[in-house]
């Protein structure tokens, strides 16, 4: 009898787990739009404006053991923000891709993948320059160079995502506004 109850308990857990996994990956169009398109706002300040503002603020990261924000280096501060973008990209990748959402998910993954790679290549060296007390002229030149090398591509990827997102919103009658 105990063996039967244990077997039943395991089966219930397996079925519940399967249902939970399925429900988490088969999202509504609204939730898919939220994760894949709305969260691209995290990248809306990409480039010189974001870098400059972050370099003017006190660098902080979240300390899990203390459960609060703590002072850090600029390098760790920028790295912390990049890690958050990587988590967001992971959420996008977890969504089951189908004919309905494929274009939206691909445009979103393309934007996030590009932005993360460029932030690693550009933001982190600039943050290190700030930590190493480089001159403001050197830092400003690095920021200008970064913008010059990324602005066209990031704008194109962002525009593509917004165009695809608008079509997705229209198709699914999602209440969303675009622009400022």
C-alpha cells in the first residue's frame, strides 16, 4: 500500500511538473509580447547616453548575501547590468518558438545578443578606464568611438523589432502604444 501511495505521489509530481513546464513555455501572445518586445526598453538608452549617465552615478551591484545594493567598481557595475540583460535574453530563449511568434522572438534575440556582445566589448573597457582613473578626454573619446561603431546597427535592430512587434500587436489585438 505504501509503495502504491509513493508511486501515486511521484506520478502527481511528474504530471504537475510537466503542466507547469508546459504552461511556462506556451505563453499567451500578451506575455510573449511583454517578454520579447516590451523588455527591449532595457536597451532604449544604449550607447553614449547610458554609459555617460552610469559613469556619473555611484556604481552599485546587488549583493545576494546582504540582500541589498552595495558600492562596487564601475567595471562590476556594468558587468552586473550586462548579466541582467543576459537573464532577459534567457527568458526570451525559453519561449517556445512557433510560426506565430517566430519573427518577433528572432528580432528580439538578435537585438539582445548584439547589445550584450557590444556592451561586453565597449562598456566594460570604458568602465575599466573610469576605475583606472583615465582622463575624462580619453573616456569621452572611447564613448564617441563606441557610438560610431554601434549606432547604425543597434538602431536597425531596434527598428526591426518595433516593426515586427507592431504587426504582432495588431494581429493579436494587444493594447500597446509605441513611441514616446
